[in-house]
């Protein structure tokens, strides 16, 4: 598979939120305003890229070498959680501006399933390092795109007139479903 | 059995490694927080309302330490908080009189007319988009309650179709002032007892056509005030709270009842009642 195909596939065809259904929690929880969703997607992008690199190294250097493949999930959770903590501390010291920008969203995604899912999928797909980076960036941008688009829709839903039973969360779930169906259209593409 | 032991060892080792790494990192990357900042942060109410103009209570604390914000910059905490912060910073607190919000409109659904019936989204912002709202008076409170939603302290409610502030609960955070698309909410000192409850800039008949209790800019209050504390500004009476002595003479003079408390209206109602009673009595004696 070419790098371009990997990228497009991660961004649209296998979009993490809308076709793999990973990271639904922040997708629904932090999508009430475009502003907060941008903060969230920045934090997710950052952590996804970092976590997939570190977990790849852990997989190659520790798990495969010592034949501990069955510990993959728990190890990855441990590593990602500690890593995010570490990054947070480092950022607070080294770049307060970036720390302020990502704010509360960074600790929120320590155990995000999209991050863990990406780390495990990267290993399953047997990517090499470059392919892995491209896939991670694609997946992260896919997540960002989905959540920001959804936040835009929800901001408009907020102002529209609808039956009381549909207000708020129910209509959000329905529109999320419609968005996922729209993204199903990408599944037909075959990218060489 | 071996499998379990290997798993425990591997996981334990990785866990220990990261544990140690994190504890070292927390020392190595420790950011020095000014101990004063922690104290200032403890002194403020912590509602993160943003009334001070800084991003939340943390932002305000930082600004106080940096000398950007004054020690009495927190309008919610008022004098008590200001004194605490001043103690931490080692400066005099200065006066910060408590300010509360006041809705400058008494055009209830009874006394003010609507120019059309509105069937849209029940918020002031949305109603504003349709001909500046359904209320006949362009300046008055429409009563959809954007301010009620904005208030974090349950201090403002819609009564008889207009918003009313509960002065005891109001903390002076100005969230309602910002939320109101009509800009009909003002801040006034908590000790103030007389208010012009109207913002209508039109004159005489134009006001009377839409609201019975609006300020018609007749100027009687301005002439009556012995302290020169009330003036006509752009067609509506305005009280200078710094000068006003709360004597209520203006309230007695106001013919429409736009000045709170509506003494003239009460007086007129009483006179009318007395006259009617006298008339009845006269009729009875005549019979």
C-alpha cells in the first residue's frame, strides 16, 4: 500500500470515529462548541502521534523480543497513561503556551480508546515506522475532522426548533449516526 | 505457572520504570508556583465566572501577583475577598463597594404592549433577530430569560414577563449584563434604593404608545432633585449613584412611575381610592 493510500484510508475510509467507532466518548462529550472541539482534537492529534511511536518501540524492543505479546493491551494502557502524564509535566515546564492551549483535554485522553486503538491497529497492520507515522497522522486528522464537523452541526442544532424529546442528546446521537452513514460512502473507494 | 510469573515481572518492571520516571520528572520539571499565588487563589470564591475580566480565578490570581489586576478586582468576593488578598499582597485593600445588577425595565406584560406575536426559539438572542423582538418598546426587557440562563447564582428570574434581580443573591458577576442583547441590565451599588427603571430613548407619546410606565423624558425629576443627581441623557433620566442621597423626591414626582419606588403612582391610586370612597359616602348620605 502506498503512503497516500494509507493516509486517505485512515482519514476517510476507516475514519476512527465514524467507521471504526472508536473515541465516541470525546466525540459526543466535547463537541458542544467548535472552540472546545478544536482544543480536544489538537490534544488527541498530539497524543496519538506520540503514543503510536512509543508503543511501536515497546512492541519491537520488549514485547516481541521476550515473547510477551499477550501483555500488549495492558502494557499499552500503562505506557500511554504514564506517557501523557510525563508529557504534561514536561510541557508545563518547557512550553506553558502549548500547555495552556491543550489545557484540560490532555489528561482527559490518557485512556482514550481511539489512542489505544490506533496503537494496537498499527501493530496489527504490520506497518513500518514511516507507514505508522502516516497512518497515525491520518487517523488523528480524521478524528479532528469528525469532531469539529460534528461540533459545527451541534452548534446549529442548538438554535433550531424541534420536539422536546429530541432536544440535546437524542438529536446529537441521530446526527452522529447520519454522519457515520455519510462517511460509509467512502468505503466504496479502492485506492491503489 | 511460569507464564504468570513472567507476566507479573514484565508488567511490574515496566510499571516501576514509569513510576520512577514520573517521580523524577515531577521533580525535574517542577514549575515554581509563587506561594502567594496559591494563597490568593484560596482567597477568591472560585466560581470561575470571569467577572474580573481574566480567564477564571486562576487567571485572576496570576494577574494579581503580576500586578496587573488590583487586589479588589474580584467583584464577586467584594470587600471580604479584597481584604484577604490585600493581606497576602501586603497592601491596603481600598474600597470596593458591592455592586448588584438591576434590570432597567418595569414594562411588564400588563403595562407594555407587544407589536407582534412571537413563535420562535425562546431566547432573547433569537427573538432579537426578528424586528428587534416582539416587545413594542425597542429598549425593554423581552423576558425570554437569557439572563436567567447566564446567572450561576439563581439571582435573576422572569416575573410578569420581565427579568427581576434578587439583590440578596446577586454577586455582581455581570454575567447577565453580558447576556442581555438589549443591554437593559445595569450595575448599581447594593446600597442604592432609587432607580430609573426605563431605557427608552424616545419621547412623550412614542413612549406612551408602547408602555404605560416608561420614561417620557419630561424632566420633572431633574428639576425636583435637590442634589443635582439626576439628568436627562439622550432622552432618558439617569441617576448619578455617586451623588444620589436616596431621598426619593424624584420617585414622588415621576408622573409615569418609571422611577422606582413608584411613589407618585401609589399616591395617585390612594387619592383615587379616597375620592371614590368619599363619593360613595356622599352618595350614601344623600340617600
